[in-house]
C-alpha cells in the first residue's frame, strides 16, 4: 500500500525543485511563444520541454 502513497501518476512523485522547474518552463513558453522570430518561439519551447523532462526523469 505504501507504493501507491509514495508515487504519483506514471510512478513519478515530483519534488519541490521539480515543480519549480516545471513552473519556470511554463513561464518561458508563455513569454516566448508569441514572438515573431521563429528562433525565439520554438527555441523557448524546446528548452522548456528538455528542462522539464530532465527535471522529472533525471533525478538531479
């Protein structure tokens, strides 16, 4: 029963640091996605996805 209590969806239990990274990534996407320059628009999205993925699965 403790397995269900200690892990969230997909076996992930996010820590405070991981939640901070996810929130900062969401802010980055919100600020950069309306840009006219495609480098900033898609670069912000790529950086946000990579950092969120690493924060969740790499356990740094």
